[in-house]
């Protein structure tokens, strides 16, 4: 009897499948069962040169791990232990030819979960080191230590000193882009480890170290709005270790280094943050896939990536990988080899189900043959390719996979969606009263209408500020969440301005007046001795009727003496300066000389502080002013009219509270005052105007200097009699000197404060 070709093919495939299952699947099961993957695999260790000439050891793994570090051998070896870490492959020893690093060697200890890898770093010289986690990478920066400082842990580690002591813990806030730092002063050779705890806490354990009672405390630094929120210092007697525990904001792991004999724990700001306390985005509604609708797939686990051999790629697929499949899928199934020709699709699916230990059910319309040749591919990737090649899809339910043509599954999905849409249209409606406290219900109504179904409605009761919503329960929940997110207190900002004006003046005035008379005549007994002129008289020609003449001898005919020959007095008077009068004369009153010295010096300082302040809502204009109206007379054809000019102190501001809690403001400040020292012809005072207008951004509670004006007027005046005033030494008898120095400084400070920060911003 002649065998049918189909029967022979089926028997041949069965034999090949049985052999394949025994030869490949069972060893793979054994390997998979015996080799539990370690949490972290060390893939590469390399040494890099930094810009400042130091060296950095880069340790690349598959994920982050807990580490500890210590110096040994008099500072000639740095040991870094990585907990829960093994090596994905043999790590070759690294031996740089130059630099402080002599060599790096990785060694793995332990079994299973107790595995750890030690990096032994041989050093050519004493160094300071800094360890910084960077995702799955650990960076160890090494730089030569100063000659005056011993390498941390060198001498004490050699002699095996007693336990160290934690003497002081200090928090350095940092500024600008510099990180926040925790400075831990420890005696001895500190050996430390950093452990991650729940609730965003980190623990620095300093082994063989005691904490004195005076240092056991908790520092609350949350008010500084940084990464670190609190720092707790205590000891663990069971482990003989000092503990520094940090509560932080974000996911910064920090980096620990030894600098100048201190442990420095540095924390960078979380990546992508513009400022601390930024309001989080709230999702109030999300379109979800309809329940009970099967998800059609062509891959068992699209989230697991399969790594191919580096640099190996089929020539005809290079450059077109993105065109096949359209997804960057990941696979993690056991690797298998397949070499089948014209194999029935049902037998191939059975084979893959056996390898993957899953249950596969095929529909009646799944049929056809396929030729496969695959080497070292995950079984789930092979299943994905087979389904795509035959236009099939699958629906998973636990470990049960149903395979059917794609158009069949798509029709089932569309039918299920239509059914759910009908159920939604028939779902019962609910009516909810949603109160609005701070916002306007009319404004929220327009935003909430987007969540309504065609059957829903939304109304507003203006008297009670309540939204009346009617719709299915799911849409009402979305509307209520939207209202709760938007209905928050409007921030109130107290804006305080300080206008400080300081004025200092200095004036010095020194002058001289002198004059006299001389008489030559027969009557006085001293004629000139000539026929002409037989009589002569001389006196000063500058008469000053305001100058006191008390004590001065009268001139002939009772004219006050003297008429000044040099009249350059300083400005003196009641309450200002001083003067000294001298008179000299002969017995016969023929010769008289009068001298008057005057001098004045004045200095003064004036400081004026104006502090207007006003409270306003976010994005609202506010104004506060105080002043006086000054009358001015104007003459016109209608007669004398009186107008008023306002001289006032005024603050105009419009604040806006940003998402990170800062305050942006448009501000205008005026300070006008009358100056009665400078008046018009009618005696009306001039108006001194001072004004500043600007836009600025200031952190809540901080003070900014928005502007300042500094003026200085200096003067030196010299009045003298020509020619005589230039004579050395004697020239001072013909001079008046005046010096003045006037300084005026105006500075404007502005401080905004959000008075309801906790209620409005939630912090």
C-alpha cells in the first residue's frame, strides 16, 4: 500500500518535533530553572580622564545598587563593594599607564541573593575620592590629595585604631546650581554605606562610629524648599554604627565623598525642576479601553527586549528595520532553533506552546503551511513572526492564548464595542449638585461641558454658586474631579515697598573784610608838606551798612568806620557761623584799620523712609496713595484762578503667583513732594518727582531692590581781588573760599508675601 505524501510529511514533522523538544527545550528548561538572574549585572569598568586632569572610574551595570567604600593599605587601595551585584561577563583588569589609578580589578563573591562584587582600585598616590550614582552607572572620581593632608583612613587603618566618633553634622544649603551638602565630621577612618529606604528616605551608615548625645537630633530644613527635607542623626548600637538618615524630595540618590577629612553627602536638584514646590499636573479624566473587550496582539510579551549579537545584522534588513512591524518590541522567551519546511501551522503552534509552557487554542479557520529557519531566537519572537506571516492575531487570557485570523478578531472587538456603546446609551442618569467655593460656577460650566455625553446637561445656580450636573456616573466623576482641581483659593499677595532716601550736606565758607582810613591835614597836625595837596585822606570805598561797627572808631564826620577796602565776608548770621572784628588806630585818630574775619561750616544728614503696603488678589490691580494738594495761582483773562497740584506717595502693583510659588509683578511707585526752597516768582513751590516702573519676578518672602538713584554735587568757589589775591601768602587777605558737598541717594525695596500659600498652592 502506497503512503500518502501528507501522511509521510506529518510523521516526519512529528519525529523532528520530538527530537527538537528533547534536544533543545528540556536543556533550556533546566538552565532556566537553575540560574536565577541577579538584581544587578556588572557589564563594564573603564577609566576616563576628566577635564581638570583627574581620573574617573566608570562602572556600568544594568541597574543601580547599594555600595560602600573604604581606603586600606595606607591609602594605597580603595575598596568599593557593590551589594546584590555580579558580573554579566568576565571583567578584564584595567591598568592605566598614567594618573593616580594603578589598576582596577572586579571580583564577585557569594551565591544567589547574597552575591556582591568588590572593585579593588590600586592607587599610585594618596587621593581624595567622590562616588556619584548616575542611574545604572557608578562614577568614582579620584584626584591627588594635597600634600599637607593625609589620605583619609591611611595611618589609622594601618594601626587598627579604636572606633571613631561623629563630632558634628552641618547642612549647607548651596546657592544657584551648586548642590545641597551634608557635612559630617568624623574622626578615624570612616567606612560607610548608603541604603535606600521607603518613603523617599536614604540612610548613610558610618560603621564603627559613635554619636555623642549632643549630636543626636533631627534638623527640619523643609522651609528652605530644597531637595533635602529633614536630617536625623542617631546611632545603631547593634551595628556599632552612626546613622544619618535623610528625607528628600525627588529621586536624587546623592553622592558621598571624603573632602578634608569630612564625609560630604551632596544632593543635586531633581532633573527638570524649574523651582521647588511646583504644582503637579492632575489627571481628572482618562479615556480607558472598554472593559471586557479583547486586546488583539501578535506578541506574547512586547515589553521585553531581545538583545542580538553586537554588530550582526542581515544585509538585506539593514536600514529598513523600522519598516517591518513598525514597533520596537522586546522579547524574553527561551532561545530556540527552528528549521522546518512546509510545516503545518497547527503543529508549529503546538511546538511553541510546549516550549513556552502556555496554552494555545486555534480557530477552525487557522490553516496553512509555513517554512521556517531560525537560529537562537526567543520562542515568543518566533510566535510573533509566525502570526504576522499568516495574518493571524491572538487574544490572551492569563496563560491561555486564542489564535484566530486578524479580521475575525477585529470583528469580535467591533461587536463588543458596539454592545458597550449601546449599554452606555441605556445607562441610568444621575444628578449631582457640585458646590463651587472660590471660583465662579459660570466660568467652570464652560470647561466642564466637554465631559458631558449627548444625554448629559449642565446648569448653574448663581445664588448658591452650585453646578447642577446630570449624566452617567463616570462622566459626573470626571466633572467633579475637574471642579475640585480648579476650585482653589485665589492667592492673596501682600506687597510691601520701602522707599529709603538719604541726604547729606556739607558746607564751609571762609571770608575776610578789612578797611581803614588815613588823614593828612594841618588840623590834625600832619600836613602833607606841599602846596598841593596840602591835605589828603584815604579810606575804603566799599561801604556796608549791614556790618556791625561796635568797637570800631568813627571816621570823620561820624561816618561808620571802616568803609571796607576788601569786602569778601562769609555768610554768617544768627545761628550760622561766626565773625571776629578787630580795629587798630593812632592816638590822634589820623590812622585807623579795621579787620573782620568770618567763617561758617555746616553739615547735616536726612533719612526719609516711606513704606506703603497693600494686599491684593492674584492678577488684580491694586493702588494705595497718600499726599496733599498744593494750590497754584494762575492769572488769565478771567482773573486769578487757583489750581491744585497733587504731591503724593503712591504704589500701583499687579501681582501674579507662578506655579512654583514665586510672584511676578508689574509695579509703579511714585513719591512726589513740594520743595519750598525753590519757588516761582509768585512763591509757588516746585514739585520734586521720584518714580520707578518695572516688571520683576521675586520669590515669596524675598526682598528685591528694584532701583536706585545716587546723585552727588560738589563745588569749590574762590572770590578774590584781582592781582592781589594771587600773591603768595598775602593773597589770603584778598580772598573768600567756599566748599560744598551734597549727596542724595534713593533706593526702592519690594517684598511680596503670599499670605494664604498653604490654601492656594497646597504647600
